[in-house]
C-alpha cells in the first residue's frame, strides 16, 4: 500500500531559526515528490516538485532534498519568519495511474513564534 | 490569470439537505480534482474529471456523492442528504496535464458545515 509519513507532526520554533521537516514514502513506482504549504483556512500552494534524478531543489528560503534510494525527502526552512507558520504537506506521485495515485502525507504543522 | 475559484467558501446545511460546491479551474486547465479534508487530517482524494468525463472516482463514497465537469461551466461536487460526517473542507485543484506529470493548483476550498 502506498504511504507517505511525515514527521514531526507539529513543531514550534523561534523566528529566525532553521528547521527541517521529514517525509518518508513507500510509493512505487515513483514519479515525483512535491512539497506544499497550506496556511490555515487556505488551499495548498506548491513549493517544489522533485523528480527521481533531483537530489536538491531550492525555492528562496526553502530547500528540499530527495534520496530515492532510502525513499526519504526533507524540507529545510532557513531563517524562519512568522509567515512560515503553516502546515507543510508532502505528496508523492506514482509513475502510473491517475489522480488517485497521488499520495498525501498528513502534514507537519509549523508554528513560528517571537 | 485568475487561480482556481471555488464557491461558496462557506456553506451551512441541515441534515438531509443537498450541498452543491462549484469549482472553476484555471484558464486552460482541463483536468479537475476534488479532495476532502477533515479537521486535523490530510487531504483525501475523491474524484478526477476531465471535461465531460469522470476519469477516476475511486475516492468517492458510493452513495449521495456525485461530480460533474460539463463542457460549459464549472465542475460541481454534489452531496445529497447530507449528514454530520460530511462536514469538512472540500478542495478543488486543476492542472493542464495529467496529475502525475506536473503541478496541481488548488482553490481556497469550500467549508461545509452540517447542523
């Protein structure tokens, strides 16, 4: 069964600090992995999409890594800001099939405080 | 270029009534997806449509739920005879290509509350 597990479930950090969110998956065959940011009461917004051959991809203060051998991904946030407070969702796509083959993690809820 | 538009943003229904949620995809997108999100839980796939066709409805409950994406107009998710367990946020997403090849663009969601 395809699964995506994220850790930690929730995280509180001080403004300006760095943090790393983890995503482990068992989706097969693998196509790509996406990280989304979902603000409270809003729809998810894409941060990065990573394919099998990509190890690292950055989007501003967000850097995602992918290890296809261990089936792990991480999202590193540098110099956190209050606006980074949100849920971060890892989504893994299988190489075949339709939308049902997008497996969503339950997200990591990040709170950045003063 | 407007994003994915969903309405209503909030909907309150009494048990037994019908709920209709609408989704207009981004311009040029012909693939539409509906997801349900319960409080404190992740997004759960419901149905994938491509203009006038249901491609994958493996996530749809067998009864009371239906979806359509007509040639003209928005996609509609219809829930008949709502029950309290239907209370959730319903998100629509669209893409220009098949879902496993590119990015999904999400709307802001429709929050259904069943009294």
